[in-house]
C-alpha cells in the first residue's frame, strides 16, 4: 500500500528540495498540508497536485 501522508522532511526528500523550501511552500499555500496533533503532514495527493501545477506553469 502506498504511503498516504508524509512529514515535511520526507516530502522534501521526495521532491528533491530542502525542508525550509517545503515550509515556505506550505506557508504560501502552494503546497497543501494538514495538521494532525502537533505534526504537520502532507498527503500524497497534495504532492502529486504540486508537481502537476509545476508542469502546467
């Protein structure tokens, strides 16, 4: 089964970016995330949507 949610550090590794960039993208609204308890998580679909948006730009 595919992993459904990623921590920012995992998302950064998947996208080949730094954690700081991931947090900046979240803050700007370009990368959707959810907060679960005290953890910020990014869904697999949000990662796919972000890449799709990059391809269309």
